[in-house]
C-alpha cells in the first residue's frame, strides 16, 4: 500500500479486539465509542456517517456455543 498523497478525512483509534467485537456484532458501534474503545477524529458529519459505512461480518448472526 502506498500513500495517495491526500489528507486524512477520518481517523479511528481502536484495538484489534474492539474492532473485532464490533464487526462480529458483539458490541454496538455506539457502545464502543461511549466506552472509549473506539475514538474518532474527524468532522461531525463524517463521524455520524461512518457507522453506515460498516457492514457486520456474515458470521455476526451465527449462533455461537
């Protein structure tokens, strides 16, 4: 990967575990943000739009034992 030379519009700070928990549907995005597990740096409009860009894993609805 290479830097395309553009400014960063949205920056997320998180851990792999917090991101996986959210992607698998175990923790809602808003809860992760409220808990400080995911931090966003961007204009408010992008912060509000970002959750709509995410898709849960196809395994998020799978029953786990």
